[in-house]
């Protein structure tokens, strides 16, 4: 394949977003480097990047923050600064993660802030008691203020992004995508207030919310963190959420009892990346940055937001953490943001020329506080040096420290005292209190969007209902990412003491209306139901791990269940849980009613409130939710947004039925088409994907490219032929003679999979043993070979095996320049058939197969 095309494909697919421009994996001669068009092109692009039109701050809105500077605070800031040593000032601008810093170190390095990242919690226990959180908050506070109590108190930031979501027992609200569908700014403010109160119970100071991204490409794994693809809702919500969290600016409530500091993130363009690739490049004009991606900032500033987080994404090839024009000239100087700018998790380390421990460029660009979770110590030391040697001016250090101190003073940190002594601290009954849960349940009701209804909804009083699907009684699928753990995996029902699953809510409501509900995940039953409700959807995910190649829902299980009911003439209602709109035409066709329920959080009972008619005959609540994201009509309609020129969605932005509507739908097309760049697959349908070429290699003779239906190595040790699994010739049969070692491999231009490694992705292979193993088969990446799992499997049956990229990396595989992402090797006589190989998720931390001897 033409290199240029391949590069474009890789870039678009997300897999090769970090495609190395270097050569590696073979010919490294200078000539080969010189001829590498990818490298050349990358250099050219770099050149273009430096020539982008200068930012014009004057075209951005000027906003008036209600939180103006007042002499009392300004004088205090100056007094503090005048008494602080250089080291103390540097400490203020550094934030460490509680998994990598002790209270003693906070004291020693005068750190200004700590955070708990998505996978960090007191004592390393994601299920720690609220008391442990409070105790740790006290410990950090004591350390920062010192024995004599004169030190500057630390502030603790957390990702309370849908409620105080790192805490067992907290009220978990629907993720922002569901709140967007509710289109109710008053509700948003109330949610902010509840969240702030629950944070205050544990003595923390600050939340990294709201996300005011305006996601444009639904392949992005963070789509659900955005309220809407449309700037209007984002703008209407941002300020209200800030007010809910911080309190009404200009009143005593502001940053007072039960309130916390809020963050608008990620500035700027986080939701606009090409291909929906996390941390990618946002291609947009300056006006689009302002009008689409910047929509949330004016209203947040008007509400007095006190911090903003820089985005991991780039614009014109430059990482936002280093973009002075946008961070300083636009956000601070033009838009009047007067809080402090915090970085994202080691995000400064991605700026060209920087490392996590060393990045004066970001600081000079306007980043006031570095989020340096595990890199804080080295960073601190370098910052001290850089101020001393003038790389960073003292004035800039003073400015950043002043911005942070100003916010701390507005928050009244010096008067607030020990976290456990503050109002509401330790009121653990407030966590998941009935009042708080009622707000979340209201949000669930309002977030539901009815996409189809031929009349089966509402469920009639007295009905016998079968509740099926693997998400029906499943807190993990209901709550999604950023819940107790970063990716939302590994949680159990017991981790949610204050919660109802969707099934639990249905059971209660149906029972109250005189009917019966039976739970049967696979849909099997003894007594024929009047109606079935199937709850299904996406597994939990967060940043990066949730990035996809297309918007096909793709899980065949639920469709089978739905069709099973359809064939038996049982009316069926789909309740779909997802972090984004997905192509579900087959599922829509196989359902009599279809409800998009997003990621509702702990209050699953809100679903039944709307779906089930009460004894009198009507449901207590009608549907009011409307799509805040366009629903696709094809699996490759990944970037369709309201206002597009050729707007041909399945369901338009704003769509949503009520009980009064005729909600029947004609049969939808089930033709499945995705373009090559959206598959992200190494091997499928009998051949290499995305430019990967099938090869056979043996010890004797040259490697052989496989371009024909059959092929073999020169010495005949390995023979390949095509065979059928799901379709004609969609698989390859590999037969090793056992006379000499030989390999099947996929090879191509090297790609950089370090990010994929970081995201704990796995190489997954679908294969079948055609005869009992005659000796070990190895699976490899590059020249690292591990034992292929599943060799004791059943002969004649396909199985999927997944080997984490980390397993290959641990043995030395170079994932930053991977030219052979799949090798299957054997020296013994064996026969297997391979149908698919791709990168996919696997169980976090799953064991590695042993390395080949
Ligand atoms: C995310 C931020 C988050 C931070 C701290 C980052 O990876 O992008 O949204 O606030 O981690 O957990
Ligand atoms: C942390 C998250 C963070 C992410 C960034 C995780 O280990 O828990 O908070 O956002 O790393 O890559």
C-alpha cells in the first residue's frame, strides 16, 4: 500500500496516531531514512505547524468575572509571597498524587496541592471508608501547615465528575452525556450542589469538573464526559455547574460551607480531535475553537470558576500545555479568567522538548500548577534550578504562586482549619442520602431518550415481565468509567451500598403496579412473559481505553436475545446503556421500543419511573429527554454533528419521543459498511488490514509475501491456505510440518504502540486448533515470543485469546516501533486456523503467558 495512504489510515484509526516517523524494524541505513516519505511528511507537517496564523485574542469574548480582586486578599497574597522562600513558592505550583507522595514529603517540599487520580485512594484502597479519606485529608493539611500551624495549607483535588465518584457510598449521577439529554440547567446546578456537599463530607477541597468539552467525533472514549456535541447546551450548563459546586459568586455562600473549588476542562479543543483519538490533534479554525470548543468557558468565568485545566490535545501540532497564546493571551488576558491554570496528568511532559520532570515551556506559557502525579520531585528540583538560572523568571513564579494563593484565600483555606473540623465534614449520612439520591433519580428520568415505541411502552399494570440482558442488574455497566476506579472496572454490587440497579427499580415498580418481574440475563424463561425488557450496552471505559474505530455497537449477544423474543412473538423493550450514540439498527429492528439510557449511575430506579405504568394506568413520568448528540445511521458515521452541511442522521440532535407520539419505525437498513481506516484490525477476512502484509518465514530462505490463496516457506516447513469461518476464505489455515521452525507474521511499517501499551490493550487472536497440539506454538510481537494461550483447547472450536501488550513489552518488545505486531511460530507439527487478530481490551492486569524457551 502507498505509504501516504497507510499513514493517513493509521492516523485516522487511532492505532497509529503516534506512528513513528523513524524507520526501525529493519533497514536503518541513512538512505532508507532519507527515502522514508512518512518521515519526510512528518517534517513538512512540523514546518506547517509552526506557521499557523497567529491567534487574535481580540476576536474572543471579554467576560466579566463576578469575583474581582479585592485589597484584603491582594495584600495578603503579597505578604505571603514576601515571606516565602523560592522553594516554598515552587512547592505551591506542584501537585502530586496521593499514591506517590506522603504527608511528610508534602511538608518537606512545601507542596501546594495533592490529587487522587482515577486509580488512587487512601492506603491504595479504592474502597476505603469515608473516614479514611477524611483522616488522610487531615494528615496532608497538618503536614502542610506544619507544627506551628503557619504553613500554607494544601488543597486536595479529585475527579468528582459525576458525583463524588471515587467514593464508596456516594451518590453517582448520570455521566454528562445523559445530563445533556435532560436539558435542564436548574437540575445541573442542584447536582453540582449535592456533589460539592458530598466532597465536603470527606474534607477535600476541589473537583476537576465540569468537563466542558464539546465532543465532535463519537469514537472518542471521553464522549460521555461531554454534555453535548452542540455548544448551546455546553454553554448553558457550564456556569450552572460551577455555581452548584462553588456557590453563587458574590454571596457568602461562595466557596463557603459545603462548597468546593471547580475546574473547567480541558482547555482547549479536547473534544475535537481527529478520528476521536484521545489526546490527539484538533483540526479547527480559531473561530471553531472559540465557538464550538470554547463554548463553556464564558459562562463558567461569569459564574466565577476558579481553575481551568489544560488539554492534552494539540492544535496545529502544538500541545495545549505549551500554548501561550491560548492559555495566557486568550483565557487569562482576554477572557478575564482570574483563577489558576492546572495541567493535566503529566500533560506538560508531552510538550515538544519537555519531560514530565522538566518543562519550563509550559510554565512560561501560563500553566500555573503542574499536575505531576509521580514526577513531582524531579519536577520540583528542576523548577528550583530553572528559576535560579533564569530559565523561568522570578516574576513568572510569583505570578503563578499568586494565582494559586489568591484562590486559596478566596476559598478561605486559612480560616477553614483542619478538614475534619469544617462544616459537614464527617457527616457520612449525607453520602448517598435519600435527598441526594432523589436528585440523581430525577436526573436519570430526565436523561432517558425514547427512540422507538410501537405502543409497548409504558409497561401495563399487572404485566408479567421478563428482564434480560447483562446490564439489567449490573452496577458496573450502569455507572461506567470514572467510578471508584479510573476505567470503572472491577466494581461489584457491594461497592454501591446506596444504589438500585435498573432491575431492582423495575422489580419494585412492576410489583407495585400489580405485575411480576423475573430476572433472566440470557432471556430464558419457564413462564411465558407478556413483555420482555432487555438491558444491554457498552462495558465501562474511560480515557483512551474507550476510543473506538467506528460507532458500531458490535456486541452480537444482545441482538440474539432480542431476536429470540421477536421470533417467539414476545414484545420487547431495549434499554441501551452507552457512553455515546452507537449504530444499533439491527437492535432497533429487533425491538418494539428502544430507550437510550446513557450511563445512569446509582439510581437505576429512575428508569422504571418512566417505563412502568402505575396501577391507575399511566406512567408517573413521561419521557422528556432529547438527544444532545446526533444518532448515526451507519457504523462509519462517526463525526456527524448538528449544523453539518450534509446532515443525514438516523435521529437528529434534539430528537426524542414522548408517550403522545407515534413512535413506530420502518425497518432500518442493516447493511454494514465501515471504511478500512475504521477497523483497527491487524488481520481479518483472510488478509492483512491497515497495510499489514502477511508473510511466511523460516530459517532457510527468504521470507515470502503471501498474496495468493496458498503459500509456503521455501523449505516447506509452513504451509498457508485460505479457508472459511464466517465467510468465504476469511481465515487462514497454518500447517507446520515439524521439520524446522517457521513463522506466520503480519508485517509493515513500524507503528508506535506505547500509548496502547499504557492503556493496557491486548493482542487478541481468534483461532482454532485443527488437530491436537504437536508441540508448542508461540505468539509474538517483534522478536519476543510467548507461549500461545489456548493450546489445550478443544480441537475444532474457535477461541479468542488475549495477550496484554505489557506481556510483550516486559520481555523487551519495542512497542514504540513495532513492525511485526503478530507472529505465530512453531517448530513442531501443528495445524491451526486463524480468523482474526486485532488490538482489544482485556482484563486489567491479566496474567502473561510464559516466554518461549
Ligand atoms: C484526565 C483529567 C483528570 C486527570 C486527573 C487526566 O488523565 O484527562 O480529566 O482530571 O487525569 O485524574
Ligand atoms: C490515573 C488517572 C489519570 C490517568 C492518566 C491513571 O493512572 O488514575 O487519574 O487520568 O492515569 O493516564
